[in-house]
C-alpha cells in the first residue's frame, strides 16, 4: 500500500517545497533561534501532538483503516449480512470480464476528456475577462459579475440534475429553443446516447465559479512591471497573454486541472439524479453509467461489498496514474515563482 | 490595479461579461419563475409566469415532509460545519505553531489525504458505521467531522502561519498555557478563516447527495437533497411528469444556499482564492 500512495504523497509535498514563501524563511530563522534544551523540545512535541490528535485519530480510523480494510474486502465475497468469505483474486478476475466495468470506465473517461479541458478553458476565459474589466476601470461592475459566476456553485447537485433534465430537454427545453432562434436544430441532450456526456459537461460549467476565483487571484498577483516591459517591447494583447500571463498563472491552471480531473472521475450526484431512479429510460442509463454510479449500485444496491471494494481500488489506481502523469507533464510546463530554472 | 488597459477595451469586455452573467444566472431565475407556473406552463420558458400561482408550494408542502427535511438538513449542516471548524482549527494550530520532529512528513500525509478520492473509502467507512449500528441515523453524515478534514487543516494552517509569533510568546511569558493561547488569542485572530471553513463545510453538508443516499433509509430522516431526489423519482422521471412539483422543491432546496452565499460572500471568495494561490 505504501508504494501506491507514494506518488500522491510526494506530489503535494513537492509542490509545497517549490514555493518557499517569505513566511517560511522567517519561521525557519526563528526555529533556529528558538532551539532550546531537549526537555522543552519534548514538551513542545507532546503539546503539538495533543493539538493534532483529532487528525491522528481521524486519519487512522477514517483513512488508513478504510484503505487497508478495503484491500482485504476486495479479496472477499461480502454481503454485509453473512461474514466475508475469502475468494482470492476472484473479484478482480470478474472485473476484468465485466462489460459494465468497461462501459463505466469508458463513459467516465469520455466525460473527463470533454469536461476538464472545457471547464479549464471557460474558467480561464472568464478570469481573463474579469481581470480585464478590473484593469480597464470597470470596478463598479466587478462584484456583480463575480457574484453571478459564483452563485450557481451553491446550487445542490440534485437541483442541477433537475435543471439538466428540464433546460436541456430535446423537444421543449430552453437551450434548444435558444439554439433554434439561430437556426440550429439542438440534439436530444438527455436521451441521445452521444449527447448525454456533452450535456453533463456543459451543465458542469455552471459550477465554474470557484475555478474562476482561483485563477483571478493568480492573475492579480502577476507583477504589472512584466506587462509594462512586454508593452515596451511592442507585444500585443495576445502575445502578452501567451508569454506573460499564461506562464505566470500556470500554477493556478495546473491546480484547477488536477482538482477538477479527480472530481470528474468521481462524477455522481448530477448524473445519478438525472438518469437513475424511478422511470428513467434504460438506454439513457447505460450511457450515463459513470464509474462511481456503478460502484454505488454494486455496493449499496446489490450489497456486493467485496466487489465494490475492488472497483474502488481500480478507481484509486486509475486516478493516481492520471494525477502522476499530470504532475510529470506539469514539471515541464508549470512555472513557480522563486524557482531556479 | 495593474497597468491600465486602454478604455476601448472596456466596452467589449463588459458586453461579454454581461452575456455570461445572463447565462449563469438565468437557470436559477428560470427555476424560480417555473415554480410559480401551473403545470401546463412550466415549459413555456417565459421569464414572467402568464398566470402566477403559489399552488405548487402548497402542493409540495402537503405531499412531502419538507419542513422535517429542512430541519434534518439544518441539524446535520450545523453539526458538520461546527465540528469540522473546531477540530480542523486545533490540528492546523498544531502544525502551524509548533516545531517538532516529523512535522514535515506528517503534514505531507495530510496533503496526500486531500488528494484521496472519496469514493475509495466509501464502502469500508459504511461498514464502520454499520458495525456501530448507526446506519439509518444521520450521525455518519457529520460525526467524522469531529476528526478534522485535511482540506480545512491546510486552509487554516495557511492563515495561522501569517500571524506574528510575538503575541503568543508574550502570553506564554505571562503564564498562559498552550490551550488558552490557542483559544483566547489564535482563534479570535483567525476569525475570517474560521468563517470560511464553516461556510464551505455548511455548503458541502447541505448539498451532499451521495452520503445521504448511502446512510439514510427512512424518509423521516432524509436531508433535503435526498428528499428532492425522492421527489424527482416520484413526480418527475417516475412517470407522472408533475415537473412543477419537482421545480418547486428544487427552489426550496436551493434558496437557503443562495442566502448563505449572500450572507458570507466575501468569505467564500477570499477562501477560494486562498486555496488556489497558496499551492
């Protein structure tokens, strides 16, 4: 287990190390000054451990133990009522042959590939627009826009699922009515197998607000001198954006991408509310069968706890590989201030 | 402000932002408007209802135990947010204020758990609560929060680290113990960060669907999103197509979150900006 969590452990720690802030330096200096006898050191350590004890307990009970326990469970047949029966790698064999697993993985991958780039690009566009409004002296409107972009984020996902079903309804939904006014014959977003994932991805854009706020904060930290220097060199808007803005906020873009990829792989609430439950059509079910929905149904619908645990492990490994790849790519693309290149 | 862009940039930027503002706010406006329409008009997509009615609200109120669900959700939300704020503040202070061997690696573990997909621990965590006989109650929805949450520990630690050390050392000199230094000095100084944590978790607890689906069985224990899902199944996709009922219940589920946002807008924005820029 230790080896598997390793890349994840290393990831944020490394990201942390790359950003030595002024506060860090100050504290390090103080730390040296404050070095005292080992008795007070030990006492300080004991006090510190007392403060972090809630997390130590929580980590052991709700993180470490579940991970180990689910590794064991994945090797058993367990229906909650009868005792777990050890079956070796049977669950994993079944997983390899289960067409539903392949379907769920493929659906989830398709959704992630559509949703993540779309989400990041839209967040970036909105953040750039907001930043431009702020610098062009439209500060009065700034708060209104930011509120408008953020408020949808507060909507409970079940309600977002309802809005997806109603606004994106193929025959009388508002989205297709608007498309019709510009001569586009909108698809059946909620029933056509090939449009379910794009529909969900579009609806997810509604929650882009927090990413916008993160990127906007990064944009406002870019030193004005860099833009002035670029302007002196005759760089236009596009060139300044490409050579100054984007590299300077690449850390923020990377953060948003990683967090959102992990979330996209775990899509559940919106898709489950809209496409699973009484009266939802069977063919829509298949095309909205995302990985966590399948895991949920196997575990809590069929009470195949062992199989669900094995499914969770596969998801864990897939997400970790994807995150590790993103990190490896980011080493070449992301610029962190204060880093020696 | 940054070096000013030319004035002519203002008009296209404002036009684009206004267009996006309409796109982002319209669904909520549509939802509220539809909740005041009779069934035959829900899909007419008019901004203002042709024949406005509060009938839907009366129907929803009679057919579903909404008041009970709202109270359930309020209790879970308050407990979840309070528990996570206090426990995470304790832990964050432990990591921010004290220097001890193993602090770096330990904090690395905190950060690592932040990246752990929640779906991975779903089944075993359920089995823990099941073995305690608590499945079916709302306790599993908040009690885990007593043990701090990595994300908030990270967030609060960022704030604690910006505090100067002097007041704390002076208080220690005056004979205050570590607990009162934390409780009387550090916490009040970090009020905004505590509010941010509380608001974030309140939003997460209020809107969650997956865990209520897993843990709650009897409709009298439902939180409002879980109840809304039941309403969607019964009145919407379930064949009767009484979407006006579903729409109205959606409004009732959403409004408290919109109010929460307006109450703490400044904190939401500041909190999110902090999570992104300090990484």
